């Protein structure tokens, strides 16, 4: 029996079982949406009809904040999955598979780094007690896709640091750019990335021309900001910060300083 727990196949099978179990709970209970979920679904529909990645119901009028509320990549993923089977639970089933692949990537990364676990299943047992990963995997939210992009970028960065392959460094920038297209929180990460690249040049780990890789995330941010400027007249990456301030932060600040009625 102990030998079974030493198997990587058993560990991945256990992870698959956990994901499918939570997917079934979501399927039965129907609790797969948050407020943000409907914006992503509207976004996918607008991408389909040619209204760019506007994340609102276009039939209810135009809200310029929703032009840039959500970057487009998760909406594109929803659109692709819905073109196969037009059911939101199918999207979540595919996200379960992506979640399993992410953790399989972790196992592969440990092997690349020369770390072999005696009991790889121990990597996944904590998910039973801290099920946030499984919950968000089975909701129509962009967290899982963003996690996949960040995991892949980190994977290729570690490969570069171990094997010094320039292709791996380039793929690190590509997947980081895709993370930027998934969650706006990453849009300024090109700044420390540029510092890191100068460090590599200074230590002669890469050539100066390889600094051009940073143009990938910078170009991504610039083009999204340019699109938003053309649509709203305001050069910015995402309106989510302003929306949160208007809808949540201002009320809570005033309620704390005065009272709820004044707020």
C-alpha cells in the first residue's frame, strides 16, 4: 500500500478525483457564479458579435467603465469552449483539467530542479483542508486561467535559470504577457521584469538584444491602453480600480468617518 502513495500517477489521479468531485458539487448546487462571472460571460458574447471585449450587456446601454473592466483573454477562453459545447459547466470541466495540468507542471518543475518527493500525494492533500483552489477552479472566474499563465511563465523562467536556453526566457515573457491579458493586477510587472533583464545583461547571462523580449509585455499593455483610449478618451489599462473606489471604497470611507446614512 505504501508503494502506491509513492507513485506520481496516483498523486495526479487523486488530484483529478478532487477536481471532478468539486465540479460535480457545483453542477448539482449551481453555485458557480459571482458578480464578476456575468461580466466575463457578457464579454465572451460581445467578442462573438464583434463588440470587442466590452464586459456589459450592450442591450442595456453603453457604460464606458465596462470597456476596460476586464482584460480579454478569459473572455476569449469562454468563447472557445462555448463554441464546442454551449454550457457553462463544460467551461468548468475544462478548467478542472487545466488545474490538474498546473499541478502536474509543479511536479515536472520539481523533477527539473532535481527534487524528488518520496510521497508526491502529500502535495495535494492540503487541498482538502484549504479548498480555495478547487472552489475557484469550479467557478466562472479568471483566477484559474491567470494561475495557469503565471505557472507557465515561472516554469520557463526556472528552465532558463537551470539550462540557460534563450527560448525559455522568451516563453517566460510570452506567458507573462498572457497573464497581463487575464488579470489587470499584472500590468505593471514589466517594470521589475525589465530590471531583471538588465541584471542578466550586466552579468553576461544574455545579450543586450535580448532586452527586446520585454517589448512583449510592454507592447501588450500599450496596445490595450491605446484601445481603451480610442473607446473612452482615457489612456488607461483597466477601470477596475476606479470602479472599486466609486462603488466600494468611497462608501466605506465615508461610513467610517461619518455614518452609513451620510455615506
